[in-house]
């Protein structure tokens, strides 16, 4: 995660507040060492402020290592059954470009989030291919991410969205290379105005067919109301 990306996440999450469901799923969290030492801005700008504002962050990863609270694989079909409607906020950063089935992961994110809960996603918008273990080439806009939720039948409201430009020169490193000047290519791109970009979007999901809400956790027995869904630039109507 870029530092400027973490600042955008922090600012976006300041616009929402925990209800009775205070648990946060940090999907693909990696280890505590990664979050606090290798990329300390993840802890300082995102996780620590969440915990201090009343949320309870649960770090979810497929690796059973220090700093991981829940061991589970979001790319599996049985993932959501373990945590259905559990979380008031689900965070998934820099992950969707590394999975084979993007729609399955998105549906899993929705399924573990309770009604009227939130899903925050970041994913590269303009960045080189980087394998971990794969890179599927997914470089969406906020609109394209929102559209995927809608195409899967998930009503949403867009709370915040932005394409974040990474300006810090430290992310355009000079690398060692046997080929003269080849290691300077990222720095040269920086001076030519070619910047990394990250798509960020914070969504609120409404699950008209589910029985648990974040605030009341009661059975919904009434007739679902028609929804007008706010998109990035237009309005979506589901009918």
C-alpha cells in the first residue's frame, strides 16, 4: 500500500461510524510485521485510527502467521459461510488484481458484510504488472468497481471514490541494473509526469434479501423498498 493511498483510506473512513456491529474485516491483511514495520503507514493511518474510533479490526489472511486473527482464504467458495453478515466494515486493499475470480471475491466481501455495512476497496489503476502470485491485469476505475457490484445483484451506495495519484518520489526508485540507465526508468517516468495511480472506493451495501442488519440485527419481514442507487456520476435504478 502506498502512503498516500493510506491517507485517502483514513479520510474516507472518517466519514462513517460504527453501529452495534463494530467488527472490521481486513482481508488479505498479511502479518503484523508487514503492517507495522515494513509498511507502518498501514497501521498508523488505517488500523490504529479505526481501533481508536470504536471499531474492532480483525486481520484476515490465508497465512497462519503472527498478526493474523482469522485464517481464511477469500478466493474460496466456502469463505463467506464462515463469516456471513459478521462485519460492519470490510476492507480489501490491493488484492483484486491478484485473484483468478474477481466476481467471487467481490461476492464474498458482500456476503460477510452485514446489511447497511461498508466495503472499502483499493486496487491499482495505473501500475506495472506485479505477480503475487498472479496479476490478472485488473486496473479499474471506481465506476467499474461499482458496476461489478451491481452486475452481481448487490445494491450499493457510493460513499467515497477517487483515483489517487502517487506523488511521492520514493515510490519511483532507482534500481541496480546491468543495462546502462535501465535502472533509472521509473525515476525518469516520474520526471516526465508518469505517475502511479490507485483506485479507491467506499461503498455501503444494502442486502434486501438478508435478515441481519448492522444496527438492529433483526429479521426483516417487510416488503423491500425500491432503491435509487447513487453511482459515481449518475444514478443507477434497479427494477
